[in-house]
C-alpha cells in the first residue's frame, strides 16, 4: 500500500486525487493533508481518510479545526512550517504537490530533498526554481512525476523511446474562451467571463491563466526543466477540443500523442500508480462522435504571455520567478476588479522589464526575487489606470 501526502487537498487537483484514492483504497493510504482556509471541506476529508498530520494556513484556522475534529483527530500544524513538516515528517512514499502558485515551492522542494517521490501539479515550482529543483531531484534519489495533463502526455509519449531521437515537444492549448476575441473585446472581459472555461474544470487562478495563455507559458518553462530540452524545441498548438493533450515529434517525422477526454483524473492516476495503470470510472473517448480535431498557431498579439515566458527562460536566472510572481499578483488584481483583463499582461511585461536578472541558485535568492516582483506588481496595480 502506497502512503500519500497531499499538499493542497481542498483544491481541484487535491479533491480529484482523493476521489481516486477512495476508489482504490486497497492501494493507497493518506498520511498527511494540507489546505488553505476551506476548513469545512478539510474536516470532511479528515473524517474520510484519517490522516496522521494536517496543516492549515494560520494558527487561528488550526485552533478552529482542532475544535471541530477533537483531541482524537490528527496532529494539526499551520503556516509554511506546518506544510513543510507534512511534506517531510512522515513515511509517505509519495507527495502530491497540488498547492496553487509559488506557495507550493518551499514544501515541494523540501519533499524532494527528503527523498520523496513527488507527483507535481504545482507548475510554479519548476517555473520559479527549475534549476534548483532538478538538481535536488538528481541528488535526493526521489522521482518527479508530472501531473499537468500536457506534461503527463509528453511523459507518456516519451515512454519506450530514445531521448536523442526527439525533435521537439508540442504542447496543446485549448486557447481558452477568448481565442477569437478582438482586442477591444478582451479589454471588456469580466472575471465571470474568464472563469467560464469551455473544457476544463480548474481552480480560479489556473482558469485565468488559461484565458491569458500564461498557463501555457508556464508549461513551456516547466517542460524545459522536466525534459531537459531547449525552449526552441518546445512549440504550442491551439487545440480547442482538448483531446490531444500533447505530442512528441521525433527526428524521423513520427509524432506520438496522448489522447483522452479532458479530465485531470487520468494524469493524476498515472502519476500515483506508475508504471501501472488503474481503471477509472470515466466516459470513454469517442473519436467517431467527435469527427474532427482542429489545430492552429497561437496569436502572440492577442496572447503576449507566451512570448513573455519564452523570453524569461532564455534570460534565465531569476527572470522566470519574477514572471510567475508578477502574474500571480496581476491575476488576483483582475479577479478583485482592480484591473481589466489586458492589465494582466501589461503588469507582467512592466515588472519583468524592471527586473535585473540575478542568480537563482538557492531558495533564498528565488524567494527574494519573488518578493521583489510581487511588490513591483502591487505598485503598478495601485498607481496605474488599468480599469476597463
């Protein structure tokens, strides 16, 4: 039986992971959970899965949760230290990293350094500190399994093939709900509009990232580190149906793709059970009913965040961490109604332009760059006229 720690258990990836665990309880045991402030859902998860350790956002939430579960419940911790403790202080064989944003970096890196296998759904970990993370993976002896549907598809499409035969990786993107909208129309987009993703059921931040295509930009950087391939050999294709999750093109012209319905349970289950596959109660992929699949190149004028990501990884060092941090602040400002939709790329571009790239060789340097970028983005939000 594989013992699991789930970082971010009340988010969409965490919930789907626990649904898989519940359906295959003979194979998995949950030993630790961490969450933000959704105490009601976390309390239900504790009752269902009986973890030994739990961590929440702060001390007050910990007190409230303790009162709810009683003295017979799990050990309850809080804050970053509590999340890190859950990531390392147990005999879990695998840590599922599903915390959204840069907040997942420190506990994920701690789990890697502790020699855990990590199922990585938190792309920001590799975006902000890819060199540091991959060096730690090599030194610790643990394994890193991608959970993002695109990177899982690449991982599966590389199985059984030689890396030296790879020509390029092709990440697919739905294009979000605004792929054909005019620039004037994009300026009028509301948070409610942007949160209505046509294919995927995701959390709020990731859904906005999909609408701006920053999500794909972050995935380009993540793919660079995961598969040790130059970004010049990583392409993006718009694929509205979200059936082909990504592809690998080989030097002989062969293209190997992974297909499936748009449901995150498939890549989660593959990471949990690798190299085996578990049966899942999901609808089958019916290509005959679909009839056609469409592909096109992304529009960099409408979605400049892709170019920002390519530029950041080429600049290297702290540039990707700054890109990611500026995006997180911009997305939250948009969701709060402080800026318009086009204000998101505006803030990212300006923060990155102000940044003097430095070394990202330690967690302290990465976190310092992250902190600087957040402050710079907040300043633009407070001073700029970025409303519709």
